[in-house]
């Protein structure tokens, strides 16, 4: 553990909103992207003279392109319903981490240059000139938002701070002030095919190793196919699933499910990444270009179904945006969409979440499960923000909550819910989402995890919970890192398909 | 006719023009700005009808705000529901004869006025007393509350302290509607009340009061969750497809 990072003390549960500590996190900033990283993905290399005009120009373009931004910047009444809902505010007490105050960093500039009262009476309406100080503040606080949308649940107008954060990051990228972590990863996904920069041959080796390990463990020859044309299913999963712990346990779980159900599936070396950091930086072009890799892989391999592994923001992009960006879905009547949609099997929802697939198989009785195998675990479920508030599953609203839980209950006997204010649509972010999963922000990440850790502590103390299941690669990586700061074992987080992997019985169905 | 009557007549024509024109301009802008991606805050209704119901609940019951906290919801709802009834009560100045259902609402409007002021008082106390809300408040937030409270108090002053000639006031507004201005009673409290109302109408399209039309255009609330079933393309994004 880094010496200067300390977890804040857990508060009395249920917690009361904390007092304000202005400026507490003003120094927390991620590393700035180098000119090389910036230029590799088409952004200016550095902040140069005249940036103010270019920033305002980009802001004007975004206001014309995004109704969300336009309406949200106009509509806020400063009621404060969102003020105590952000995990980063609750963990850091910095008032600029209140969603309304975070939005206000941009809204004050919007008012000054785009509204009449702000042009005439700036002080009266809280309007500010766009200066270097303001830009620095943007850089700090728009990188202390994980775009989790929790605030939007409580806003009477549905104002989604994530939309404002994305616009701010897009404007900063447009003037050459990018974030190293996200933009470097976007460069890698284009260059190598995945966020972790794992080249095709290394991926093939890794998968062969997993086949050997699984054979040894189960006695069944479970396959981990790569680039197999003619497979029924293309599985697109976060690249952390290929080797990080506990992620890989879920990958083994998916493979066992496909094996047990007799579904021919494949991974793709071209689309060896479900994650799409274009979302985090709010750049439509990157979002689209990263999504198009999946389309191309699906067309090349001739698959009938596209299934997405355990990754929160990837599932939001897949579920909500793929149909728009890459024609992966249904209902498209244009040549671009039809080219893929006529290939895909219309009997299935496209794209499909791995949990939807597994739950359908469980319901059909196609899997043999031994939930007693998980009896050493007392399980709780952490809803990941992008799944909970940015996507759906199944046929009805809220399927994203019931389907993963139904799976967990089918494969484990001991299951406990965390406090209702911290689950379902009100779930707290893990503290590492939205492009903040980088070491220089560890202090922020530890503090941002506070509300989830408090809720977890309660079920650990009361029910002996020792396993927190989740379906997001970022949640898994973040919790693995921050759990120890709160006195928990890092191994207590894992995927839903890790539990499936433990419980599933391979071989002939009895 | 007095100069004051003419000034108020001109003021109200101007205020209506700015309110209606300004709102139409803003609403047109919202309607024309595309929403390129499906971003409903989920779980969200899967159908258009479900979305209409979700918006109706937001408008009538402030559903999301209720999730955010009961006290804020209570004050806000009291104020808005009170204001709605008070506005209905004032319809009697604009229709002749007064419709039967309106005659039933008119007396309720008095209680609604108290509810409105109570709600405003609660909101203002909150703005001052809660540290988080105080931090995010701008001078204009306080001015807006002051304006609404002053409108309410000046209205009640005419009801309970110094009655104004409501028959003449009605004649004035009916005259305005027929483009035939009539004299307005020379009553300072009435003048104050009407000036404040005109000020509210004038600032409406340029202020945070845009939250009223804004709610209907909020993509996180007005979009159905049907992204897997329908391909949704903004006009500016559609041509990108042909480049691949």
C-alpha cells in the first residue's frame, strides 16, 4: 500500500452527509497525456496559445450536437438533491465533488459565453471567464467523476453529470489537454486490439494455458477458441479476463457454460477487448471507431450471436450504443445495419450479456449445477453503475438487477443483499470507473470506495459475507486494490461467473 | 386613462411577448438539437407510452426528487402544487363568465397560496441552513426566491390588508386581451404585485426557470429503453456509416 494513501474512517451506518472541506481534492489530478499519446488518436499534442477560443468553439459545437448538454446546462435550479449522492463527495468531503458543483464548473463558463444574463450580469448568476485556473479546475474535478450516473437518479430533471463530464473531457482533449491513462489505452486498443496491449500470439498462448489448466482441474476438455470462423457465438470480453485475478476465473466460467451447453464460440484477436474508453472521454468518433472493431470481427468470423462478458461500461456501450454506432442489434433498415443484422440470429437479443445467456440456459435446465460447491462462500452482489443505470438485460426494466442475482442464487446457497440505498439503481460506484483506474489517483479511488465499503462492512459483520460478486472488470480491479485499505481481503471480490465456474458440473447431464 | 394604466398595459404586452417568444425560441432549440445516443437513466420504460407515464409522474409527483430526500421534495411539491392552484385562481381575471369548475377552484386558491409560501419558506431556509446547498447557491437563486415570496405576499396583502378593486382589475386584463386597454386601479400594492409578476415573466426564458420545458427534453427521462430493438441515429451521425 502506498504510504500517503489512507482510507477515511467508516461512518455510522446509515451515514449522514459529511461537512464540507473546500479544496480537499484540488491537487488530485491524473497525469496529462504526452503529445505522442494525444496525436496518436487525433488530438492536438499540447495546450497552445489561443486555446480559450478553441475550447469555447468546441463547447458550442457540442451544445449543437448533444441535446443532453444543452438542456442540462440550462435546467439546473441548484436544489441540491444530488449534492450528497456522489461517492467521491461522500469520501472526500470536497464540495466541488458534489454533482451540482461539478456541473457548475462548466455551467459557469456556459453562462458567461452562451447566455444573456451571464453576458450582462456575470456575478449575479455565477458566470466565469474561461481562464487557465478554470481549466485546471476542470482537469482536476472532471477527473474525479466516474460517470456513474448516480446523481441522475435523484435529479428532478434527470440531469446526468456524466454527460457534462464527458463534454468537459472532450473539450480538454480538443485543446490538447488529455488524460494519459484513458488516451494511452485508446491508442493501444487501435494498435494492438485490446486495452492491455496483449498481442494476438500472446493471447493464443494464454488461452492454450487456460485449456490445460481447466482440463487438469475438471477432467473435461473445455476449449478457449480464438478467431474460429463459423462459430455460433463471438464472445467479446474485457481483456483483463485473459490473465488478471479474479477476472480470469469468470472467463473460465464462461468457457465452462459454453462447453456444458454445447455452444460453439470464439474469441477474436481483432476484437479482444469489450471495453470502450471512447465513452469515458466523451468522444463520439473514438466511441464509434472502437465499436466498429466488434462489427468487423463479427462479419469476418460469420458469427450468429455476439455475447459480451463481465464488463460494466462495455455493457452500457454494447447494450445502449452498439446498434447506433456499429449496427449491432436489431431494427436497422439501412444497408449498413442490414449487412450485419441479416447475419445475426434474430431469435436472440443482440448483443447478449453473458448473464442473459447463462440464465436462459439455467432456466432451460441445460446446465448441471451444484450450489453446495459454493457453500464456503457467503455471497453479496455489487451492482456496477453502468449496468445498473446505463443498460438493461432481459425483457423487462430492471432485468439487469434480477438476472445476475438469479444466477447467483442458482449457483450459491448463501446470499445476502447489501443496504437498499446502496444497491439496484442506487448502487454506489466502486470508485475506480470512468477512466480513473490509475495509480496516481489511488487516494481518490480509496476515498471514493467509502460508501460501498460501509455497506459491505455491515453485511460482513451481520451475515459473515466473504464474497462480493460483480460483473465489471473495473469493479474487480478497483476492489482488489482498495479492499485491503479497509481491512478486507482482496480475494473477496470476484465475478458472477466465478461462482458459476465453481458450481457447474461438466460432462454428461444427470 | 392614466399614464400608469398605459405603462402597465405596455409592460404586460411586452412580458407576454418575451415569455411566449423566449420560450418558443428555447423549446425550438431543444427540439432541434439531436440526442445522438440512447441515454435513459435505467431501469427505464421500454415503450413510448411508458415514457409518457414516467414524465407524467415526474411532472405531477416529482418522483425522482422524492427519491433524493423527503424534505426537499415536500417543500418543492408544496410550492409548485400551490403555485398551480394559485395560477388557476387567477384565471378568473381572464375569462368571463367564470366557468363552473373554475368557480369551484377559486376558493381553494387561497389555501394554495399559503402552501406556496410555506414551500418557498422551506426552500429558502434550506438554501441558507444546509451547508451543501448554501455552497452552491448564487445571488440569483436568492433573488428568484425573493421575487416569488414578494409576489405571494403582495397578493395576500390585497386579499387581507388593503383590498383592491378586483372588478376593475378584471376589466383591465379583459381589455388587454381584446387589445382595448382599460384603466387599472391606482393601488400601489397592486402595482407592486403586477410589476413583480411581469418581472418573473420577463426572466423566465433566460433563467433556471427553463427547468420547466427542460424536463420534457431531458434525454435521461424522455427516451425509451429500446436500443437493442431499434436503430437510433442522429442526423449528424448517420452519414458516418457510409464511410465504412
